[in-house]
C-alpha cells in the first residue's frame, strides 16, 4: 500500500491543530524592540529547524547590521511562497520544488541566496533503521512490505527516497509512506511501528550517537550527489523592491555565515543544537554552498526529481532556474547570472565582487543601471 500526502490518504500522528494554521505566528525574539533606521524582515522558520539566519544571530552578525530578522512562523497549512506573495512574511527558505510550484501559480517572489549542499559526511538527509534491521543499502528490497516514516510530502523527504528506492529495484507500491512529526519518527522506529525513517540535521547526529538503537542505512548523497539539497532563501518581490540594499546586506550575511559554518563544522553543529533544542554534543549541521552563490545545476535537479516521482504542475516544464533565482543581490557575485554549477564556486571569497545591487529581470528596482 502506498500512502501519499495532500490529495492521497495519509494517516497523521501529532497535533492536528498544527495543520490548521493559516498564517504565521510571531515567535519570541526579534520584533518587540525595533531600532530606528534598521530594516526588519519577517522570517518564516520553525524553532526546531536549522537556519543560517539563526546561526548568524548566535554569531552576532545581525547586531550592527542595517537589516535584522523578525522570527515568525511556521505556517504549516500555507506554502511559504504564498505567504511571501500575500505580504505576510518577507523571507523564507524551503525546498526548490515548492518555489517552482509557486512560480507556476503566479506568486511574486525571487530566490536570492543559496543554502545547503550534500556531502558524503554531511548529507542533506540520512535514512535510519532500528539496529539489526535487514534493510541496508545493499538490501533495499527488504523494505517492501514495510513502512517509511517521513515528515511531509511533495518535498525532499519523500521525493528523494522514492527515486532512490525505485532506481534500486524497489516496488514503491509495496512500501507504505507514513507522515509523522519529525520528533515522532525515531520513537516509532524504536517501537517497531516504522521500519525506516527520513531525518535531517541536527537529528542525524543525535541518531548517529545511538548506534545500539539506530543504524544509518544510506543518505541522500547516494541519490542526488553533491549538487543536491538546495533550499534557497526566497524573498517577496515587494520587499526586494522596497529594500534592495537591505536585501544585498542580508545575502552578504548569509554568505558570511555559510562560509563560517563550513570552516567551523563542530562549532556550527553546537549552535545548531542550541538553536533547535537538541543536545549540542550530539547534533550535526549541513554543508552550505560557499558565498551563498546560486547555480543552475543544483536547482535544475528539482525538475528532474519531481518529473520522475512527483506531481509536476502543468507549466512547470516551461520554467528554468533563471526564471526563479538570481545572484543580483549577492555581494560576492560578479554578475546577476546564475553559476552553471557549484563546481565554479569552491573558493571562499574574502572580498566583495560588486558594490551595488545588480540589475535582474526578475525584480524591477527603480534607479538600477544596466
């Protein structure tokens, strides 16, 4: 039996009320005391999710900046790109397939900064079983007739593993995909209610610290390789038009934070644990695209992924990464154009490569020269 989300039958565990939230709720943090002359951006983020925005907060990068976050969210029943279009939030991060869908629907937003990539030792996702399970990377057929626990549908957590299993001979119609809240998946594995679970950092590190209970069977790197994992930062076009210089400063801080996190994996993992509430000695962090520069290859793979195992919206095939994303607001970009791939972005740039917001057809900003 194959169970999907949205328009397919799903058995959900956890608070149903969380799914009824139609607008973001202000979280404790920035927003109560606004400083004059500072541009604030409403940032949609779950308190248990990793974020370069929150890591930058811990490092003090926003303290003296002209742009600062106001944490709101999460809004689980409404896509972030829709909230951007409605003017209820200003910046968000999430899987790129949702950005593709949002553009097809006509939502006005733009991807302005890169996020995580996938590495063998720092995967975007890892897949765990109960210790002693017959399900292994070399015995994936053992998952037929079993249950996979994941936190959502039409995203990285279902699409990547579905393609990986299918490409390795597994009959997906014989696999049950069960949606659970993140924190409920590991206990369900222990109780034998779920046979394999999909996990992101920081929980990956928590489970790795318990080899007597959990075994990492494989990772998302095994499916999509080093270009995978992108969940770019997207901003509403209205906010970008009103505050282009603040957007440029935002991207610069995200780039600085990503570069610091890559250079300090242990320290960044400890911050990840602190900001998400998990034990700091057990957590792991992602690897991030250097300099927050966006590229075509890591975004294009989402079209392929959705086409193979998802439900692409009609019209999505007409879009390209350049219709959604730009480097125009990145101080480390030599042009607004996307890089061809992250292979062009392996050196940490110590100095800015431009001195202004670059012109892009995606956002009309008054006063920009060609």
